[in-house]
C-alpha cells in the first residue's frame, strides 16, 4: 500500500531524525506525537511513574501549565529559584535537596537561553531522579552538543500557536528509554490514539522543520543587531544573550518600569508583552518551596518579551524596528 507523503508518522520520523543529527551517544530513539506540550509534560510525568504524593521540583518562574501538570497527577510541586544569571531552574538550589526529597524534576529552556543541562543532568543522576526537559520553546536548539529535549529522561516539544514550529496545537515527547516509550504507548493507545496530531497538522509542520534553521538565523541576526544598536535594550538584557544558534522565538529583557515601557512599545507598533507570572507567592497548600525565590519574583515583575514576529523582520522592517527602539527613552 502506498503511504501518504505527509502523515503524523512521517512527522514523527522526521522529528526523530532531526533530533539525532550529529548526535553520537544515546540518541532519542522514540517520539510520540501528542495534542499539546502541556499534555506532553503531564504524560511525561505519568510515564516516569510519578504519582500521588510524590514531589516534583520545578522552577518558580516557568510556564504555569507545568505546575498544573504536576498537580493534575496528584503530585506536589517543590518550587526552586531561577538561575541568577538566566531564566531557568538554578542547579545550585537543586543541589541542596536530598535524594528522598523529590522523585523528578521539570526544567524548561526559556526565551532561547538554555538551562544548565549538564549540571542538572549530573545532579539528577547522582540522586537517581528522573527529569523532564521542556523544550517547548526551543525545538532543535543545540545545547551542549545535543538538541534541546534529548538531555533529560524525556523531552517535550510544543507545536502550539506562537511557537517556532507551529500547527496551532500539538506537541511531541521524545526519549531514548524504551521503558518510558512503552509506558507512553500504554497511556495513549486505547486502542486509537488518545491525543493525536492530525495529518493536517503534520502537513503544516513538515515544511517548517526545513525552514527552522533559516528562521533561527534571521532571529539571531535581528537580536545581534538590536543588542548592538539599541543601548538601553542591551543593558536590559544584562548580558544574558541567546547564543547565535538558539531557537529563540521571543527576546527577553528586564525592566523596572515594565508597564510604561510596554505601553511605549505597543504605541510604536512593536509586538511585546510581559513574561510568566512568578509562582513565588503560590499558596503553601499547593506547593512547597526552597528559600524565598527572589530571582523568580524579579523575573515575574520585570521580564519583557519582544515577540518573534518582530524578530523575523528583515531589511526595511528591521531598520524600522531598530529606529523605533532607539527612539524609546527610559524614564
Ligand atoms: C516552556 C513551555 N512549556 C510548555 C508549554 C505548553 O505548550 P502547549 O501550548 O503546546 O501546551 C509552553 C507554552 O507556551 C511553554 O512556553
């Protein structure tokens, strides 16, 4: 029988092939498409046998759905502060925990700035914790010689509305662990796929996979130019710059006067917004925390994001963006 050229199966294989390019050790050997990245994190936790009463460490500044995913399976989030020089979970804080304190860890790469996967991976291995690498914002971003999503026990991608690879909705779970892959299959095959990606979504995604590298180059070029030519912006990035090969769909920086700055950006027609709400004040009935989560608080109050629509600007549109940003005077 002839196989259709474009199908979720083909997409699954292409995602795996792309993730394994140039990777020698422990390639991701299994990919399961799912209906969203959020569901991917929840199913990932289930596939790691995390359940009722277990504690899961997660950064207090993260996609709020990750906290919900932990709660939805009856587990309890343990909030960890963010890296003082980044946006993701701080490995030094994670390192303060004892092996029995938690069962698993969820770590996201945000705004094209990679989490310290080497330190996190090492700590998880030492303590025998499983970890989920949330690469929803950073599909196919090279980090420490492998692609985002292939460092953890399993990795999650999103094909949601605003993402670098988008089909409006959708996601994927990748792993090199055959037991995790079998558990995922058992969770999803009932016997029809309980959280499918459609052929139409696959058709939308396949050409984007081929173009992702070019889009990344374009975004990186815009970011480099903005950092070079808009001094207040490079100051506000505080030296935290996405690497040139980042999959960066939003450019993050910090501002003490976020509301007025965002109002000015909007007035200038620049697509910009704020970051996630920090979870440092979440009720103690919902979660535990390590320390005061000061960095999370700061990120929750100060993160501003310039959207990928502006970062993909080329030529005249890029000149205009630079000029608009240069005209903005911080008060
Ligand atoms: C870091 C992170 N994780 C997970 C998700 C969830 O992805 P989805 O929208 O596909 O559910 C998002 C979405 O914005 C995200 O930014």
